[in-house]
């Protein structure tokens, strides 16, 4: 159940929360732009995925297949509006603090930030509550080559942890770390985590 929550959180990162060009230089998305990614899972090639965006005021919707993730862009920073899923549970409370991605002016090696979801939910007769925290750190600026070309990108480490209670038991777990590469003017160009990789094939404008 908790691993599904982490997967949803990482999917949100990978599907690239985007912003209008005036909002965040690392996500210069506009309606009609389409990102295509090549995915490898457990060493096997998977069908390519595409991400596109809808923009309404300061609200952005990333659309990846049937999955939609909403964000709000304010003062150049992106905040998640769509809570992570918790293994089929019905959420009764979801509150977020922190940001999903900081304003472009803050992007420099060593910069850190967090996004924290406080969640409560029910599944049948069972109830639970927990906190899902993703801690980000920019660890390098480097060249990265993917099928779409070579980019100068910031490498970001994203570590997800959960603390919570379900059926009277504490459930604390480190859900792993992903590495993400973001290029100015393009957005997310690569993501890696154990057993999984996605790379940008093309950006259609």
C-alpha cells in the first residue's frame, strides 16, 4: 500500500510538472507541447510514454496516458495539488506543504527542498494516517546524453520516506531514492531509480 503511494509520488516527478514559460525556466511547457519518453523497467524496454499539459490560470495539469496530475505555479515555484494514491484507500484528508519544484532562481548545486503530504484514509473497515515526505537535493550540474540530444542539466536526488499508522501499528519506511536530470528550456530529460529508467526521446513544440 505504501509503495504504491511512493510510486505515485515518483510518477508525478517523472511526468514532469510543467509551467508556462514565464513561471519556471526548467519547465517551459505550453499547451500543445508533447514530451515522449523511452522507458526501461527491470532491464526490459516498455512502450514509450507521452506527457502533455493543460494550463488554466496558475493551475497546470500534466497528462500521461490516463493519469492526470495537477500543480499550482506561484512565484515561479510548483506545488502539487493531486495527492498520491494509497493502495486503493479512499482519502478522507490530504494536505500538502513545501513545493514540488522551486523557482528557477533557486536552482544551484547544493540547494535542498521538501514536499510533505499529510494523509488520512479508509479501506473497508480499516483506517490509517501517514506522512509522505520527498526530500530533494541538487547534487550536480553536468552533461547528459539521451535520445533527444545532449543537455546541460541539474541532477536532482529525490528520497521518499513514509511514516504512519494503520490498524494500530506504526509503519515507517524508506521508499527509495530517484535521480532526475532537468535541463533549462526543456524540463525533465532523464530519470533513474533501481530497476527503472526513462529518457527523453523528443520534445514536440
